[in-house]
C-alpha cells in the first residue's frame, strides 16, 4: 500500500539537474496527498521559467509510478509561494556550501 513516507523516499531520488540535490531537500515539494491509487503532488520550481521543469516532471512520474499500488500521478506546479533558499533543508545547505 502506498503511503506518504514511501512517496517522499522516492521523491528524494529525483534530483535537480543543475544543482544535483534532490527535490525534497531543495524544498520544491509543498504537499503530497494520496487518494486511493492516485498520488497528488504540489510542488514548485526554483524559478518560473525553469527549462528543466519537464525533465523533473518526467522523473517524478517515473519514480512515483514504480511504487506498488500507484496507478496515477498528478503533479501540480505552483509559484505561490515562490521558492527561495529558506525552503532548503540543512543537508542541502551544506551541499551548496551555504553553511
């Protein structure tokens, strides 16, 4: 059975291609909801014109689609609130050399 912990674990295998840090630690994932066999993800990108959004979307679909019991992935992109470095985990801050 699919659960939130499993979804977040799989999302941590998806990396921002430019920063080489997973999208969870970058603070790009705002919400995960599971409704029956559908996983709904609300996320943002580092900026609204990010040319790598389609690639990240594809990788999310592939990673989450591998979870047993998942039949559909719904990904919603929002820029409200917009992403900034306050959303980055301590681990990612260390990787980026911010601390």
